[in-house]
């Protein structure tokens, strides 16, 4: 870890460690990294005797497959402090990704931002931004250790969930030695990889199979661009009786085609589609997402756009040419 990151973590630890209470969040519609990082710090804080609550803006709903995590610190948006003394934001590249929790962030006495998005310009009063980190959970782990707080089984499970999901089960190129060392420490602290893996990757409603059949059946391969894509409609969701969060793993089913260096899955939303992008490493899909008003990482990114699937896919093609 670079000296400036270590110094930033130390500064963040000083602020958080002296706080009487913590308000903790992450980006809207939290994934395993945002949720795991937020829960880990909240549990560690409570063990240390510091009051801590977690919430997410924009009407976010925590997906059912994260139900194995201890969600005790999570409160309704209405119960989240409006003017927190110290607010900690995880895995969020810009304030707009907080939705209505951007208000409390702006009103916070001190705003601490912990993130690994390359697009993050460092908003907040104290910024721990490391684009080389495999996950925000990795930074959260080092922050909790810098605080001298306990990493019990609940904290370890939350952090390990963040590492597992943001490294693609330790298969992505962002998996480094530090990540694996931390993962080993978390296992020793009580994290159970079998529980995490089964809940996140091997547990879907039966309707997922119906939707996957339709979506994979309409998948298109464009060999000249090493590009595979498909889309999900509201009608698909209705036929399968599933919600958008139930389909988080569908992009991974699409990306396994060996001919595809890049995969895109479009999910219908109001007025257009939410686009998930994945790369095998040869293409920076984060740059494509950024050009379209979104963000992410080199190998995993996304954006939302209005239009038809054909119109939106053309935007991706433009970034691949």
C-alpha cells in the first residue's frame, strides 16, 4: 500500500475513532462491496462502544441473497441522521451516487469517503481513495485494523463478502497478494466462504431459470468486436415473477462465451436500460461507462441510458471500435 494511502487511512481512523456516533452508507442499490464495507464498520464500531447506523438512498432495497449478513445496523432512510457528526461513505465514486443521502453528506460535520473507483476525484473532508485496491472492503479492513477495533465473525463475513463479489470470487485481475492475505485473516476470524458463495452465487428463485432462458436465447455475438450482449425486459421479469435484484448474476452467465472479450447486459428501467459491462481485461469498460455518464472499473462497469436496446448497444460498440 502506498504511503499516501496509509496516511489517509490513519487520518480517517483518527476522525472515526473520536466520533460519538457514525452514520454509514454507500452507493444506491448497494452491491456486496458497498454493503459489506458499511456493515463491517458499523459492527466493529458497535463492538467498540460507538453508536453506528447504516442506510442507503434512492429507495434502495438490499437484495435477498445478502440476507445471511447481520443487517442489525441497517435503518430506514427516515431514521438516518440528517446532520451526522461523522458520516462515512463507502464504494461511491461521486456524491450523486448517494441519491437523497447526498443531503446528510453535505451537512455532516466530517465526511469520510473510502473508495476504489478510478473516477473518484476525492470528495469529502477525508478521502481514502485507492484505485489499485481490489475492493472498498479491502480498504475498510485496513481502516478497522488502524482503529484497533475487533474483527469478529460478523465483521469478517461482511468484509469477505465485499472481497468475494468485487474480485469475482478472486478470479478478476484485481486480485492481488494483499487481497488474499486479508481474505485468509478474515477466514481465521470466522468468515465462512461456503455460506457466502452459496448465498450470493448459488441461490436464485426458480423464475430466474425462465428469465435466463429468454435472455441467453436472444444473446448476440459480434465476433469482429469480441462482443456479446443481450437484454432483459419488464415482460421477462413478469413471466419469471422475479425482481431486478434477482438477476445480478445473469451477466456472469452471459460473459462466459470464450469468443467474448466484452459482455453487456441491458436491464429495462423507466425510460431506457441499465447497462452492465464486463471485460476479460483487454478492454477498459470503465472508460466506456464513463463516456456514457456511468462509471466503474477496468473490468466491471455500468451506465444507464434512454432508448432502445439497439440504440444503447451502439454506444457500447462505439467504445469498442
